[in-house]
């Protein structure tokens, strides 16, 4: 049963990766983008990673799992904004990335204080 | 030439991101998941930002902002991960039952209380 679940997950992940990498994208897939094929593949792989993070947020058994997954999702969004800034040649996407990293750091510190205190509440 | 170097670095970073998130789904415990995901995703995103620095020409505004973002991520991501793991341990969250040792508990005696229990 366990081996079957591992095999199913691996096959699904490899199939989605192959679909992202070997698909031929139409030319007008992203507007105003130089090198549209590379941009579409990179952005789809970041979105696949974010989907795995969302799985852990939805299913995580404890609250520490969810907080950690939100932190990782923030770092992934910084990478997404960096790729968008590179391929569209507009610099202010990286401003969004820097601001998001700052907010995510402060939110993680606040949530960790919440985790530490919750023993006294119960 | 710089564009090709930037694309290679962005590809390496995407691989690290994907493997880190796979570890986030697959590993059995909060502390294991935190270690795998934080290290892999931070390194992968720093590689993506370095690739953006090379891809967009080095001395442009986008490149300088990418270097600033690398500095910021390297400073803040390990601090956040350490704070989350310390908070979870002090809040009484147990480690995975296959764990060998827990030296923080032996040294300080914190984290013995009733917690939510470890994931199986």
C-alpha cells in the first residue's frame, strides 16, 4: 500500500514535470516578454512548487507545519517576482519581492512567539 | 553569454526549489521538513536571484535590486526557521518516533509538556 502510494505520487509528479517542460507553448502565450518559452517553463515550475506548499498548508497535522509552509511560500513568491522582473524587464517586480520577504520574516517571528506561548494557554 | 549563464543559474535554482518542496511534502516530522525545505528553498531562490542579476545585465537597477534581495534572504530566512523550530519545541511538540536523540531537551529540560504530538 505504501509503495503503491509512493509510486503513484512519483508518476504524477514526473508526468506534470514532463508536461511543463516538453509542451510547445504558443508564441503569444505571454505578452511583451522576450524569450517566452523559457519564461513560461520557469514560472510553471515555481507554481508547481507552490502547489506542493499549499498541500502541506491544507493537510499539515500541526500548526507548526502550516506556519513553516507559509514561510516557504513567501520565499517562493520572491523567486517568482525575480523571474517576472527578469523576463519582462521591469524592475519594480523586485520591489514587491523585497517587501514580501520583509513581511514574511516579521510574520514568521510573530507566529513563532505564538507557538511558544500556547502551552500556557492549555 | 551572460544571458546563457543567467538561464543556467535560474534552472539550477528551480531544481533546488522543486526538490525542497518535495521534501516539505514527503518527510515525516516538523523538524525534518523545516530543515529540508528551508535550506533547499533559500539556496534555490538565491540562485534564481543571482541568475536574474546576470540575465538582466549586471549594473542595471534590476541587477542591483536582485543582489540586495539575496543579502536580505540570507540574513532573514535562517533566523525565521530557527525561531519557528524553537517555538515548536518549547511549545511541547514531540519529535518523530524514529528520532535518535534530542540534545536540546537534555540540556535545557524545556519542551516536556503536553503538546499536539508528532506527525506519524
